[in-house]
């Protein structure tokens, strides 16, 4: 039975920069225990979360206290998501990616994952990564920035996925770290294929972990760890529907899940980013949201908006279950069903339209399932690698070492 778990929300306020302090910029945000206190319009408003951190706290401490348990759930076979959201300049990228001397959540998570794998010598792991950017309702593959069309699809067994997004097999900590860093650099370059500001660009790094006991016929488990950096809710006064949908989609979904509009239809399909993250928002994932805010007085209204939507997220429950890796059983079941249906159609003097449509759907499901085996994904990843070298070199001047 699925387990109902509320989304965990953590507040984080960055410190004033040296330039802001030298100019006498006023700070209107304080951290007190698990609360973020905001001074707005002469009144202090309090927002209580599952934790709160000032900018003086290092990313390493935040990871150990809040994110370590997320990795544990992931390696047990549960989908997990960590996302940061907040206004431009609030410090989302610093928290997620960090710096060499203060690494963020993502590099620490990658390091800890491979430490965990090293401790599990009795298990066999198959790990892939993908990195997606969504901006103004257009998608870009950050690991292989090509011009191929990508489409969001739903599969009864695989769930929601982006068809056409490269899925790269990784075999080591160094390989995954390199993939993350390459994708981050493409994202920071602004995605030159997409017109507009990077401030409107969402980035989603996904790690798919499949594991099973060595020399065992037992079904393994499959889970996805999603690290998402969500752009702010400000569309800069643009009236372009795609721009508005791109930055307001998350706000609309959070409002419907845990805000004043709770109880109505959830508008996942209104934006690319909410469709991609649908399982993380009210679905099958253990989710943690970091509401990242700036202390600057001129950003007070944006800070208020971020904290309000963070509370909507805190009111949201996900329905979480362990994910078994039943790919081979699914393939065999689909083959049996197709065989029986083929015999039924062959016996009909005039093929039944519904049976034909069902056959087409089953064949498509089988093709997707066959592409999900470890062997097929390893082959596909190898094909992507040469293409990646050319595309990344053309995009942001990468040089690959053999």
C-alpha cells in the first residue's frame, strides 16, 4: 500500500553580499529555529517549516542534517526529489551546486551515492543520468544539446518520461560528476537554442538507480533521484503565454495541491516543468523543497511569494511506494498478451477496430519496455557519447580527453 508522506520544506536565507553590506542595504529576513521571519510593510510575518538555515550555515551541514535521509530512501527503492526554488539571485544555484570549497547538494549527493555503492558488494547496480532544461515551455537536453524533438509521455509501467532525452549510463563517481558539471555549464551558458533569460530556466538532473542481489533470481528495485532547480515566479511583465506558463506553472500546481485552490483539478499539463515533476508533486516520490530567499529589502515581495508557495508545498501529501524493477516480467507479459490478441484478430473475418488499436498500443508498450533493459540502455548510451562530444564542443567549447 502507498504511504502518504507530506512534502518536507526547508527555508534558506542567503547572507547579504559584501557589496550590499557596504551600501547599507537593509536586511528584512531573520532565521529563528525552524522559522523564517519576514519584515514587510512594517509588520513581521512568520513562516514555519521543517527546518530553516541562515546563509552562514555551510551546505555540508544542510546536506548531512536534511538530505542524507533522502539518499537512504532512494537506495531502498523509493523515488526521491530535492528541489530548490526562489526568486532570481536568492541563491538556488549556490545551494544546489555550490563551490569547490562549499559544495552544494548535488555534488555531495553524487559522492555519497558512490560511497553507498562501495559498501554494498553483494548487490549489482545499474545507474543512468539525464539532465533537462525547460524554459518558456521548450525543452533542451543539457547532456546532449541537439535539435531532436523531445516529447513528454506517460507509460503505464515506466511512468512519466521525456522521449528523446538522452539517458547516459555511468559507471563511477568521476563519470557522474563529469556529466553533472558538463550539463551545469550548458545550463549556465543560457541555452543558446532557447531565446530568453536563464532566470526563467528550470533544470532537472535525474539519477536512475536500479539494483539487484548478485547471483539471485529475486526481482530488484528501481528508483529515481531527482535534483531540480526551479526558476522564480516572476515573468518580467511578459505577456507571452509560453513565458508566463513556464514560470507560473509551478505556482499554479502548488496552489491547487496545498493552497487556497486545494481540492480542484491539478493543472500539471499547463507547463512542461510540472508535467516532468508530476510524480514529485502529489505523486510517487519522497520530496523535499528548499525555499531559498534573499534578505534584501527590495526583494521582500518576492520573498513573501516564495514563502507562501513553500507553505502550499508543505500542505501537500505524496503517495509513496517501493518500486520493483519488473522489466523482464513486463516484457514477457506483453509478449503473451500480443500473441493472444494476434490469434484473436487472425480468426476474425473483419478485424475489430478496437482490437487493432489495442494491438498497436501493446506493441508500442513492448518497444518501450525492451528499450528499458540494462543491455539496450548501455548500447543506446554508447551511441549518444560520440554525438555528445560534437554537440557539446559546438555548444560551449568543451574539449574531451580520451
